[in-house]
C-alpha cells in the first residue's frame, strides 16, 4: 500500500489535532452528530429496521409476568411434559384456520370429563417431534390434522411433518399408540392428504394405530358432524377395546374467570387484537386507515367493495404483489346486546376480569385481563354457528324444564337439527333466546368459562391484495364481496360478519356514498376500543404469500379466476403494464374470468379493458357469464375447453398457471386444464397427474383458493 510523504503525514497530524474535541461537551456533540449522520446515511440499519427490543417499552407488566411464567415451565420434550403433568392422553393438533385446534381442545375436555382420563391438548409446534418417540406405551396419542391448500400441512405441523415423513426411523415409534382424524375438503385435489401421509409414516415407524383413520369433508359443511361421528367411534373403542369405564359427564371448567374491580383501565385489554400466529409470515397488527372506497357493483342481494388501505404511517409494513391482508372483524351490536341480555350479564359489561387456566396443560389464548364487553365484541366469535353438540351441552344450564326440553328435543337427531339450521340463523345468543320463548327468564346459570371454552376466539379474515407493490407501495387494496346467505322460508339471512363490518366502515367514510347494506339492522361499534379505529380505520396486518409473479416478466401467464378471485390478477396485470411502459419485454397473458352477468358483477371491467389496450395484444381476456341466459350457464372451464389451443401454446412456451377463487372452481378448472394438456401431448390420466404435480412442485402452477 502506498504511504503518505513525510510532509503530508505531518500536515495531516496537525489537521487531526485541530479537529480533536477540546472539551467533554465537544465530545458529546461529536457523538450526537455522528449518530444523526449514520441514521440519515444508513436508514436500512435504523428506522427501516427497528430494534427487536423496541416492543419491551410498550408491554404491559402483566404480559411480561405471563411470559416469564410460560418460559419457566415450558419444555420442548412432550414425553417429559406428560410425566410432569401426570397426563395419560395427549391430543395433538395441526390447524390453519382454528377448527382442528378447537376439536382437539374439545376432545381433551371430554376425555377428562367423560372418562376421567388426564388429557392435554398440544400444539405440534410446541414440542420437538423426535421426543414423541419417548412417550410411554401406557399413554395414548391422538392426532387431529388439517390439510391446508394443495395437500400441505398447517404451519404449526410443518416440523412434525418433516420429521415423521423424512427422518423417523423404523421402530422409532414402537411404543406409541395412537388414533387420528383428518380435516379436509373434497373440492381440493389432495383431499385429506396430510392425515393419510402421517398415518402411513407413523405405522412405518412402528406405531400402533388403535382404530381406522376417519376424515371430515367440509365440501358440504359436514365437518362438525363428521368429527362427532368419529369421536363416538373413538369413545366406543375406549370402552370395548381398552376397558375404560365411562362416567356421568358433567361440566367442569378448564379456565377460571374472576371479576376484579381493583384493576384500572390501563391494566386491561379493551379490544386490540392479539398478534396473529405464524409471526414469520405476518406483520404486526395495526390500526390502518381506509383512505378510499368505491363500489364495484350492487344489487338487492350483494355488494362488492374496492377498499384502499393506507400503510404510509407504518414504514415497517411492506408487501409484495400477491400477498394478503388480514382484517380483524368486530361483532355486530345486535348480537353483543342479545348475548348480554339472554345471559343476564348486562350489569357486568364493563367489569374487569382475569382469565387463567385451571390445568397447567391448558393455554389461555384470549387476552387477559379484560372485560366481558371486550370479549363479546372483539375477542370471541359469538356469531359462529352453534353445533348440535354445543347446543346439547348448554342444556345442562337451562333456566327451566321447558327450555331444557326444547333444546334437547331439537338436538335429538342430526337431521332435525340440520333442518332447523337450514331455516334459522343460529348463534349462541339466538339459540338461548329461542329456547326461552315468551318467558322473562335468563340463562344466568351458564358459566362464562363455558362460553369462552366452547366458542372460538376471533380470527382475522384474509383478502388477496388487488394492488401492485410496484405501483402503490404505501397503499394496499382489497376486494370484498359483502355476503349474506339467505335461509329457508322464514326469509332470514346469515350475514358475513367481516364484510358487513367493512361495508359499515364504508358508509362512515366521508368521501363516498355506498348503497344501503344488504343486511339491514346491523350496526357496529365503529370507533373501536378506546376510539383507536375512528376516522375509518380497521385493525389489519399483512401476510406473506407464495402466490407470486414469475421473476422473468417475459414468462407467459395463464390466469383462472371467478368472482373476487380476480383481485390478485388485477395487480399482476397492472404491474406488467408498468414494466412494459418502462421498456421491459412482457410475456403473453391469458385471463379466464367467471362471473354471473356483464351488467351485474363483472368487476374491474373498465380497468381491465384499459390495461388490455395498453398492453398492445399481450393480454387476452375471456369472460364466462353463468347467468347471462336463463337456460344456459357458462363457466370458465367451458371457455377453457374452447380455447385449448391458446392454453397449450402458452404452456409449451414455459408459461405459468395461476388459479384464484373457490376450491370447487379451482378443482374444475384444473381438471379441464389437465385434460387439455393430456390431449395436446398424448398423456394418459396418470401422466397428466404427474405433469400437474411437477408443475406445482416447480411453482409453475400456483393456487390461491378458499372454501
């Protein structure tokens, strides 16, 4: 390395001596200036990447105490945990939406109350999977596993899935006795794949399966009844196969709910959402402003809204095209008031209370301390449908023989209860109200713990982002169909809670005029807890998705959508328009879109036409209208069959396939696409299945589906 000349070195030494701080004050000033310069020059290391410990300044002391207690007693060894707690049965759950988790907790509670078996529910992600091999043979394991997306395990079951299907050795589970139940939807190609694979892997590792695996099918809404049927089979096996005696079942709380008027408002959770699980893929929940709303269509039965949500005040929030927004719903005033009234709890609405587990194996997921008002409005799904099993259980607390008799007669058979649900909108409050008839009685004997244990906790509803992060990085848009399902001859409707909440927020927005709500009589506490949601704000967060555009803009696209499934494709096409305007070469795009009628619900029609013109022949849009003619219904798979040549050309050109919408649509459209490629390439059914699997494995075929 070259050295400075002697004279130059002398001059530099003199200069540094002059610049050196002469006093302590000069030194402090220099440090402050250096810090400010660093923050300005290197924002990615400062405000764009906040300290991981910043949250500590905002934690409630009681939250820190709870975290400390949890950390103290936590162990990742499930066998050790069972021994510590003296448990004989563990019910593992793998759940994405919360249904499998709810079933696992219900089963654990019933095994304890009905058979006297010391049982604990267990999140699969809480324990190291290899420790399952250490569970003693005198214990039982139950696996309740949901299949998510295209045959994938839920996020919390991923580690267990990898271990049991790839790492577990033969005979490593020879001491394990287990039963398994799967949750899935036959509209998906890989119906209940997760429970099938795990059941097979467990047996290959030497585990003993106690009875055949059974599966729930949500395609027709039968998950609850399927679970109840399997549960009775499992209980019968416990009696006949293992000689376990059944005892009289009586409700025993798993959590303690204690009113405490000594707590101050600052100590309480007033309705701010708990942070969503899966922290690696979701942002922190924030109160975000709806800055613009427009109506995409409206008629006497349906509304569809385009909402733009401002994230500019939260620099830590970022999204990519194809991600999702999770919106936290608020229960309508009418259902909140009804439940308070029918339970006789109106006087306790704002009384502080604490919730704690009576069993160390039970986790309290609800925020605590809080109030009953916050629980019913923000934290518990009081509008959730009431299962026949829950209706039968609540009869134990009936305030009169007549009310008890009415509920038990209603639950006497599956068919009778199903017929009742077909004609009536049934929430817990409505069921209890109906049972009372014209009497002035209230269900004051129902323990609050019973309600909190049996109703699911509130979870966010996810919407595909319909904006491009390239065009609007500080604003995300979503497309929401305001759904209201009509019931039988009594002309009742089941309102979509979150979409009607968003509609109510849109009504309150001062810049727009929105058509009347299709669910009249619903109102919401729009300012939110402590007025943090005033000025048209909602609690929301961003969830990362794998539903992404190819890295090469020149890659051809085949996009299949129905209804609001068009949302992410609006963003895809807009982003490619911008890239082309910048001189980038973009690939051909083929969009198949299904809706009812061109004058009713053909959303984003004008925008798509403008983008199609701007893309100069790169985009072809083919729309299927299912209600255009009274005698003929056309769906996207019909249009796909008619355009088989164009589809196969793009696939042969290394094109990528995207499907967004309901699972039934995705199933039918995917089958049609596979058949087209089979004809084109001369593949038999097995070869088509292998081709589809290969396309999905290499991310050339992606789906964002629901229902």
